[in-house]
């Protein structure tokens, strides 16, 4: 891989658990493309900005209730220690706007991301407002913290960077790129545990194959994702959000 002449896409992750990185981001093509200079990953330990010798970063919620809240002064100091370089500042939380392939595509075209990973009950609202953080959720379920969500977000962006995926087609003919789920895939052997590859795929007729795949995409999207199908059917930019 040749060196990237432009400034690489850069992810800075603010976390209480820097040891969770690179995690999945160090493996396979995503890890390899960081080594080759297409993108870079940096972590900032939020605890380094604590002001006491116990390195505490949290405090009980005002008004009562369970758990602890990350203090705004400590979070702000950690955020302000990072050179923003026009990158969006994202706070990962189940309360955020659901992540879509459309947002991923836009983020991958920018200079990179600064991602704040929550833990405990969450982050003081005043720092979210004061630093105009973009709140993003990776789905309607609750993780123990934002670290795995950060890896999901970063991986989704990095695989779209030029030079990361070998086969130019593999990023375009897949779920969400045209607003439908991906068609089913088959490979050798011709028969597996009594199940044959659909005949049409062995016909060599590219027109028929394309038609069959489209029909499968539509069938699957209707059955599994009424929301995506409704948007597609309406011609909503053929998108998923
Ligand atoms: N942190 C905890 N759960 C999360 C989710 N679903 N999305 C983003 N960040 C989270």
C-alpha cells in the first residue's frame, strides 16, 4: 500500500477504558488500513482529567436516582484537550439519533471523528449542550458503555474510505446502499446438506440473475424491515432514514 498523500481520516476516542482499543479496529482490513496510513486512531483517558488523587470522574445525579453521572468539568477538560480540526464531536448514547448508513457515509467523507464514550448513567447535560455534542445511538438496546458503539461507528466509516476495501463493488452492492437489504449469497458446493444453489444463479443469464436478486431484496426487505420498505416504496431518496 502506498503512503496517503492527504491528511489521514482521524478518530479520537475519549474513554474511561482506553484498553478497550483498538479492539476490533486492530483486526483485518480495518487494522491493516490504519497501519498503511489511510486513517489513524488515538485514545484519550478521561480519568487523566480528574482533579483528585482517587481519579474520580463521576458524582451522584442531582435530584436523586440510581448510578453516577460523569462530571461536566472533567468531560469538558478532556474534550478541550483534543485538537478538533473541524471534526464532529459525537456522544454515544442509547438516547441519541439512530445511526444510519447515510450518516456513516457523510462522516467517512469528512476529516474524521471525536467520539466521547459514556459509562455509568451518563454525562451531565450541560457539557453536551455547551460543546454541542451530536448524540448518536447504534441501536435500541443498552450497552455497558460507549466503547463497543465507538468501534461500530468507526469501523462503519473506515471501510468506506478510499483504498480500504479491495473490491470496488463490495461497498455498493450491499444492504442499505440502495435502501433495500442485500440479496442472499451462495457459493460452492452446488449442493449442501440437500440444499441446492438456486438454478437461476447457475444459468449464466446476467439479466435473469439481476432480476432474481432484486426480487429477493424486495421480498426480504418487506418481510424483515417494514420501515425500510415503506421508505423505498415512497421513493424517499431510496434511503434508510
Ligand atoms: N451506549 C450504551 N448503549 C448505547 C447504544 N445503544 N448506542 C450508543 N451508545 C451506547
